[in-house]
């Protein structure tokens, strides 16, 4: 058994389970959108610097630094492409909760979630294709799969934009109902998604057990790099402590659910990609809670840049 065999292993995920995963992710996004309103986008004018730094951190800095990390550690190609996939995704669905726990700027976190969801329709397929093509081993994988940029863009739009529009509409027309539904949808759909991923890993437990240590240390390092990217960039632009915490969390918690869905849809569950993204989905919940609890014990400045 060698690490390179991950490039040929497929994680088995039935067509029915893939449809359920589609629905689970759509419900997660709908739950997030129930907390978003038009005024959150208006906040972009109030805190343009923080928003721009957040977008820069998520969609420019993290993919670029991930590319450098891939060159440094030279993982097997499917793992490398998995790292690029994670870095190309927008912020994860629990980032707003973690930001609130961490006494960060929750309003900024919500605004970044909204704008990142919109940008992801184009930026997620673009970053995966751009950085994947620059690295020869992953470029070969992309050529083999013959992934369609526009097909991926259409799927991302379907999974992110429609739930966002429906959730925001519900919030605007029936705010009390949206508030009640929000708690149910976010907790229920996230739990459902975790169970689904757990089932997928259980059904492929031989692959899971064989490569757990190889993949997990890469996820730890990559996730630490992601948090460090958000934190360092925020400090470089002299943002307040509250905003720094929000951007750090938004950069470190990625939408691995979207990543997994794209992997199962366009890459036939390519072993290294799927395992790394699944591990990330589990680990960023743990690391996010650790950071959230740590910062919850330390006050942050109330001023917003």
C-alpha cells in the first residue's frame, strides 16, 4: 500500500445518497440565509475595509498559500487537489455561530457569509481550475476528469444562490417565522449532513482506516495555515480585534459540504480528495470550537473598522 494508491481509490457514494447530500447542503444554506437580510449587504458600505480583507483572505490569499503549501509538502495528487478544493470553497455554515461564541463581529461574519456565497458561484470553480492547472500533478487529474467550469458553476449557483434567495425572502416577508425556522434548519440540517458523511465514511471504512494518519496531519497543518492567513492579513491591514477574529474564523472554516458534493459529482468520489475534504469537515468543527471557546474568555474591542 502506497500513498499514490489514493489517486485511484474511489469513495463509494450512491446516486440516491448524492441527492440526499444535495438536499442537505441546500437546507443548510437555506438555514443560514434565514438570518441574512438586505441590510447585511448595506453593511458593506459601513465596513468596506473589513469586507474587502475578508474576501481577499478567503478567495485570493488562502488558495494562493494553499498552492505554496502543496508545493512544500508534495502530497499525492488527489490529496493536493482536495486541498485546493477546500481552499476554493466559501466559508463554512458554522462560522457565524463560532464568531458569536468567540465574541467577534458577528454582523461582519454574516455579511461575509452572504457575499462569499454570491462570489463562490464564480470563484470556487475558477480557483480550483486556476490553481489546479498550475501544479502539474493536479493539472493531469483535471485533464483526466475533463471537468466543466460552467457545469460546476451552475451546480454551485443551484446549491447556494437559490437557498440564499429563498431564505432572505422569508426573512424579509416573515421575519418571526424566519427566526423560528432558522434554529431548526441550521441545527437539523447540519446534524443530518454530519450523519450522512459518517455513513459514507463507514461504508468505506477500510480506506478510512488505511489513510487516516496520512490525511489527518495534512488537514491539521492546512487548517492552521488557513486560520493564520485570516489572522495575519487582518493584522496587516490593522483591523480591530473583533473584525480580526471574524475574518480568521471565516477563513479557517470552509464549506467542506460543498466541496464533498462537487467531488462526488464531478470527480466520482476520488479517494484523496474525498477523504481530505471529509476530514476537514470534521476537524474544522473541532478547531473552530477550540478557538471560539479560547476567544470567548478574552474581550475584544467594541469598535468596528
